[in-house]
C-alpha cells in the first residue's frame, strides 16, 4: 500500500468522523430545542467547513472554484437533502486534472456526503442554463464556497446575460401550474407533499427564484424593501415557513431518509413529536394536518398575490385608462380593481360587493393583485357587527342567487378567508380532515365540491353526465336553497354528536337571520338533517319492498323535497371520493327516486303487494312474448316461486330468469348465466342449482378470485329446494373486459358447483395504508325484522381483500341462511346489510356469539 493510499484513507476517516460527529450534535440539539431554522443553517455551515477544508487538503488548482447550488446554495440543508455542488472550471479539464476531479467527487461520497455534483466550465454553464430551466434555476442560487473569486464573478456575469426576467417568469409560472396539476391542483390531498404540493415549500422558492432573476433580491426582506410584501404578510410568511421547515425536518429525521410526502404511515408519529394531542372527537394527526392545510392555504394566497405583483413589475401592461364600474371599483385590463386602497376600511360591506361584481360582469377575468391583497387584509373586518348588518346578509344571499359565478365566488371567499369569517362555523372546518375512510377531501373542500356538482347539473356542457339531474334542476325553482344546504350539511363535522342534527340547527339560525322564507327554510333545514337518508335507504334496504317504499315516501312528503334530496344525494356522494361513486349507486338512487315519484303521484299510496306482484308478472309476460315463447312457458318455474321472489325482482329480471330456466326447473346440473348489466356497468350473474352447503361462500370466493366485487345480491330458495341467486358485480380493476368474462364465469362456476368444490378464498391482497394507520372499529348488529322470523345483520368495517368471504364463512359456520345482501363500499369502508335466518338465531345467546365472532374476525 503506497503512501498516497494511506494518506487518502486517513483523510477519509478524519473527515467522515468529523462529519458524523457534527451531524449527530446538530441533530441532538434540534431534538432538544426544536429549532429547525438553526438546524438548516448549522448543517450548511458544517458541510461548508468540511468541503472547504477537504478542497484545501486535495491541493486543487487555484484557478478552479467550488460552488454550492440549489437548496444548498440557498443555505437550507434538511437532514436528508442532497448536497448540490458545481465544480467550476476556467476551461475543459486536461488529462492531469480529470483524475483529480474524479478523486474529489469520490472522496465526497466516501466521507458520507450525499452529493449531486456537476463539472462545467463557465461557457458550459451558460449554455446549459439557456437550454434547461431546472439548471438555470439551480444556478441562480449559486454561492462560492472556495476557489477563484474571479471565476465566480465571470460565471455570475455570464448567467446574468442568459437570464431574461420576463421569459424566466413565464417559464416558472407555467412550471408551477404543471406541478400543481400533478398534485390534482389542490393542497388538500390526504397525503400531501410538503415540498412540491400546492402550498408547499416549492411555491415559496418559486417566488424567490423569480425575484432573484428579476433583480429584486434573494430574500423576503429584499421583497419587502421593494414594496412587494407588507409587514403583516412578512410576519405570516415567517410563521408559515417556520411550520413547514419544522415539519419537513421532523419528517426527514423520523423516516431516516429523504421523504417529503406526509404519508399516513408518518402522520400520527409526527403529530405526537410536534406536541399535538388527541381530543374526544379528533386524532392528533387530524389536528396536525389541519394546521398543515391552513398553512398551505396561506402560502397559496401569498403566492398568488406576489406572482401578480412581481409579474406586473417585470412586464408592465400597456397604458390603458381603467373603466369605472361604480364609485368603488373599476375594470383594469379586464380585472376588478379598487379605486382606492382604503375602500374596505371605510365600508366593510364592500367586501361582499366585490364578489357580486365579479358575478355580474362576465368580462372580468379576475381581480388585480391590489384588490386581492386588500380583500385578504380586510377579512379581519368581518366581525359580529358585520355579520348582523342587514345589507351584508342581503349581499351574501344575493351571491348565492346569481345565475353565474356562485362556485367561483365561494372558492375565492374561502381561499382568502372571507367565507370562514362570515360563517364562523365554516371557518372551524377549514382544513379539517376526518379519516372516515371514504372522504378524501377536507371538510371545507368536500362542501365546495358538493356545490360544484350541483352547479354542474345546471351547465349545458355537462348535461350528458347526469341527464336526469340536469333535467330536474332545470325545473327546480330557487336552486340556491340547495347551495345553502350544501354549505351546512357537514359544517358540524368534528364537534361530536350527530353532525346532521347539529348542522340543521346552524342552518335554521342562518335562514332566520338572512330572511329566508318559511318554506325554503324548512326545506334547507330538512335537507341538512336528512342528507344521508336517500343513500342509506337505497344502499341498505330493499327498495323493492312496498313497506320500505311507503316509509321513505312518508319521510320525503312531496315531490319538491324528493327532487331536492335526490339532487343533493348525487352531488354529495360524488363529492366524497372518486372511488365512492359508481354506476350501480346511480342506478339504485334513480330507481328509488322514480318509484317514490310514482308513490307520491298516487297520493302517497304504495301499491298493495298483490297488485304490485300482478303488475310485475304481466310485464314479465309481455317481455317474454318478444322471444316468441308459448304463453304458458312460465308456469312450471313460477309455481315454485313465492311472493318474496316477485317483490324483490323487477319484471325484466323475472323475464330473464324465466327464459333461462323454464325448460330446466328440476335439472341436477347447475345453471349459470351472466350478462352485461342492462342498466349500467358491470355484470349480472344468475345461479340456479340444488341448494348446497356453503353456497354463498363458494360464490363470493369465486367472484373475488375473478377480480369482481359484489355490489348487490338477491338470495332466494324455491319451493322445491333450488337456490336461485342473482349477483350484481363490478370489476375491481376496471379492466374493461366484462363481455369477455361472461363465458369464463358461466363455464368455470358451473364446473365448481357441479363438483361442489370447497369454498376458495379470494386470496389476501394489500390493505391500504389509510386503513392500516387509521383503522376504524368494526361494528356488527343483529336485529329481528318486523315479523321476527328473520334477522337483519349490519356490518360496518374497513374494507380489505376477502372481507365478504370472511363474513360468508362465518355465517356458514353458524348455520345461518342468507336471503338478501346489500353490499355498500364507501371508499375504504364497507357498510353491508344481510337478511338472514336459520341456525340458532332465535336464541339471544347465539346471536351474541355470532356478533362477537364476526367482530373478532373483522379486526385488522
């Protein structure tokens, strides 16, 4: 081993030890005092010192320079951030220099630095910056660590020539827009990226990059000196930046590597480390995430205002006299502009007038930065006196009553803190996340999405999405009552208790204070209190049962209430999560709506069971005639079917079953038929076989292994002992191959039923991280039906692969017979209802035993 090798090993050992000791000291100091900004500075200083000393020890040519770029150049090094370096050369390296540079880079790795190095000449830097926005951005933050100051000055001069402030501004703004789109253009995702998501640290860095390129300085203090920031905005920025720095620092230390996503896996631990405590109604992680969302919201506000202001300074608009709108506002380049900055302070009611003017003047494309800033600062003027002012109350109602711009007005009011100030109860749920496994938006964003969905029903360009909803809302007088109901339906989330009832109290107070007439007030309050009614009935009860239909019709009372509830229910379910809505839910809701309409038109009288059955039989026979079948073709099968069968199945289903089974009512071979769902997506499967043990478990296991989820099941046993079961299936993976699967299902399921193969587990799959880290306690209840001969089993639990199979096997083990199954999946949660009988269910002890066993098996 030569002397040079020994020297290098000694060098590596010395600097590795120095670096490890220094970083351990910095980390322990941070864990003791929680000062994240100091950690960022001290880590930068430590690495500066190590690199400078290492540079000197390597005796590199004095004509070279070592530059810190990117976040390291900015002076912010998070615990797991890369160290971005630029080895700057006066000319391309010769044969003697290349090994020296390679050794320098290798040593950086050897001593434990995660470096991201580049080696360029000044000319190469200029060329790279001219052709790559990312490189240009990184070089803007370059600072000299060690080496030739003259070379660094030359580099800075060349970079300044390349930089065009206007081009750079437009490019960075487009880059930000694209980045926001990658994160669904919202800071309110369940697992946001605290660096890249809208409202994250990158939004702040974008402002400073643009300011630096335009010559307005490299810090927030510099921007304040140029008049782009007010003192209040500076203070708020400090709080927001401090929170995000603290959060990202903790995240890196907790995970032990570079990770900027606030995953479910980390949220609880981070909340505890940062001192958040759980309350009776909210987890500690929910409180942390509400703080994050509110911080992100503030950053998006500042980002919007500063981009407008700096953009106007970089590229002033041509001189054009503003057009007066009234004595307070003017149109400046198609933007709403204040005539003077003190107008909101002189008359706070003008705050709401600004949003009204935006709705009434479609030529306005937005608000000037001056107006946005003034609105944001004026939000604190909204107090009890403001809220009680009759003029302000009238303006708020007027905003909701406008034919255009209602959603944009509410979104703007929420973004700039106006809505939460005017409706204090709304302000409390801004940024509030609830891990109920089916809402994927914060409460305020869910409310605004429900409002968005209601508004889409009115838009001509969206009539193809839900034609019935568009038709109904077009004939619905005063649709603004639905918007008020939307604002209040979840406003009591997180308070504890029944949020529907508490929200109804808030809605009643609002309607009384705002002069909403008695009929509309009653409808709004009723909607808020009953907004879950229609989805519950459609998804958990047998809507073919006249008794169920009669009870529901009695609750909705009249067609206006029914129409309002139907529109609201569709908008609400679609506003919870992209996973929750599907065509089957839409079909169920529409079926319930149309059936209830007929009942109400008949004076609230539900057709008697026998009359209803006769109508269905006649309609089924009419459909059978289209297939040129004899008039008596149905008799052999129908004499084996009881009243319950005809109540549960539609005329179309009865005709389908009859066509398939009329000539084989007593066969030994199982009959399996599948078809595309006539009313929407998915497959409908009919199974007809001599009843056998564990049949439901066999079917559930098979469908699960085939990649389908069961959304509805009708289980029936004929008078002569045959099972006649119908299933509605949806493809879990959205393969788009339902038609191709028909032959497979018919053949493979027939073989398994013929052989009476034991039930096959659908297999275990991955449990979502949300379910894993925010589990919900499963709930199981067994209650007798009205006649006391059968029992209603209700199951609520976190969804997971094989869940229905587990339930089916447990029921089979207890000898329970299944008659119907309502399978309702709400995002990551299931709420299933089964009608069962048999076994020892008549005994209270047996029901308790079944409940206990199900609860145990449903635990994760």
